[in-house]
């Protein structure tokens, strides 16, 4: 089982797969004709491989096969099994977070990714200008990843105007709080880890997130 990383974060378990196999090889590992047929509907080889890798990760966590479906808002959920999940992909990697009861949002990104023009969706220019130049790349990647994780948990829009997130020099790993103006459940916390070429961010509601630690 080519799982390359595992993390523990309170009651959340996170597993990451470095995808080096083809979708055909992943289908063979999965050994499920129905899921393999579903994966074949994706036009992109990379998308097929990501989809199959996530199902293999879920089997690894649960110890059995389980079905993933999607709500109207796009959030994944388990069919016929208890627990909460969140899914993320980036080039060459797939990740899955599982908790017995706690909703969460997970996002992973390559540390080499440049946020670039996408920053206009998550930060005001006046706030961006306050970030020290030497910290901008790491901070903006962390802010983008945190927003992706928050969106998977809470949804919503207008993060540039509504998001409150401290400006700081990111460490290798840490936690911080964010909030959304105008949201009835506005307090969230994010645990993050810059780990061997990947940035992982996990967002939960409230102010008591644990740090994702590699195990």
C-alpha cells in the first residue's frame, strides 16, 4: 500500500498517497469493478487516478470498502458508514481525512505552488501590502490553503472581504484562528504542516484545533 504519510490531529486521521501508479494499476489494487467503472467516466487520467487513490485511502482507514457520495453543496460523505471525511488532491498526491464524528475541511498543496493572481480571492490589496516581502510566498500559500480547507468545511463566498486571518511568518507547523464576518458559526481554527514538499491544512469549527503531526 503506497501510503507515504499519515498524520494525527486530535480525533482526525489523515492519510496521503503519492500517486505513481496508472489508473489501471490503481483499479487492480482496488479490485472493485463497479468503482473502476465509475472512475472510467473521468476524461482525465490524472483525475481517474486521484479518484481511485482516495477510495484506496478510505479502505485503509476503515479497514473495509465504503461508498463516498456527494451532497448538493459538493461535500463528500460516507454511505452506510458513520464518520466524517474530507478529500484533497494536488498534482501527484491524494489525501483523505477521517473523523468518527467531527466535520472538517482538508487541503493539501505543493509548496512550490505560486498563488499569484488567485490572491485577489482571499486577501485585500491593502492587507497584502502589510506582509513583509520575504514572508509573502509562504504566507499567501498558507492563506490560500487555509481558505480552501475552510471552504470545504463551511462553504460560503466573499472570503477576501469576510475572512479575518492573522498576518504572521509561517513556521514549519502551527495553528491559528480564522473567522468569517456575517457567519452564524464564524470561529474556526486551522492546523498546518509544511512537510517534505507539501503543505497540509486542516480546518475545524471552534478554537481548539490540534496540530497535524506526522506519525
